[in-house]
């Protein structure tokens, strides 16, 4: 039952990510200290607070991700967790109600809030960064894999020569391709976003994501074996000649959504 519940929660929160026109805030943090305590705080307590905010219509969705580290060790300079929060509009994103975490004492019981406060003394945030995108293209699909608990999402960041052309080709060429072939790769979700904030020469102008049932599925996707890519129809070499300057891989841990 727990696995089925987690599976449904994942699909519903991913469906919010893939909703075209939605505003998504990606908040990456570097946490030091007892990371197990930090994960408990998010998965046991703030998930409940986030779900309450969703139920009240203050936010559309909230997700908690952990960076994938193949060596099992944290990098002292790299962000190791990320929150992905969805809203229906810019106005909702900028509303004070968006800061749902401020309602923890109201939502949680006295016992839960005390436990939360005790756990928060066991870790510190060394640094964080918050960026905002509007979803331009998005889709989600049911994968054939049985276990969604360890689902993996890859975010790709780029500064293309022509951002409008990048988004247009993804919508007209790559979205139909993944819609037809994604489930064969055990892909759960795919999409693109246009940067809203911050902007400038040192920041990505667009991003895309690829979400899979497992890390193995993602790596097979990167290898591209057996995939009939429509490369001959793509102008991406001219649109985005430098490719993605950063690719970050995360594991989905929990979330909250209106479903």
C-alpha cells in the first residue's frame, strides 16, 4: 500500500511540473551536519505542511529531491538537496502565502512541532540558490517499471543562441517524439522551461528535464542505444551550439499535490 501511495503521489506531483504555463521555483540547498535528520524534517513534517498549503490553494505542488552521488559522499561545494515548488501563476509565486513553511506551527501538532524544532538543531544550511521558470512544454507518462520510489530526474541548463527557437523546436519536434517513445525508455516525465529569474550572461536562459524510473534507465537514455533519434530534423546544433553547460541529477523523495 505504501508503494502504491508513493507511486500515485509521484505521478500527481510530476503532472503539475509538466503543466504548461505553470511557474516552477527550483530551490537548491547545501546542507551540512545530520542529513538524515534534514530528510526526516522534510519527508515527515514539511511534506504535511506543504500538503496543507496545497489543500488551501496556496501552492500547486511541492517536491523534495536529493542529489545523486555515485560515490555516496557529499561534495562540500555542491548543493545536495533541492525543493521544486509549483504555482499556477507569477502572482501566486510572489504571494506571501507561497512561503507555506511559515505555517508549520499551525499545521503540526504541538508534539510534531517540538520534534521538528529538535531535528532542526542537527543540521545547517551552508548556502542556497533559488531560480524560477515558466513551463513551456511538458508531458508525463506511465512507465512500465514497477518501483517509482527511487525515480531519477535530470535537469539540463543551457544558454542557447536563440532561446525562442530552442523552446519552439522542443515543442514541435521533441515533445511529440517523447510522447510516442518515452514509455519505451521507462521515462516518467519530460519538459522544458523558460527562465524568469534570475537572468543574465551567467545564468541559464532555458532548461529541460528528463525523468526516469531509475538511474539505470537514465544512463541507458544517455547512451542512446536502440533509440531512433530524429536528429536529421533538428536544428539544435545552430540553436544551441554549446549544448547544455550543466546537467544535474536528482532523486525524488517526496512531494505534495492537489491530487
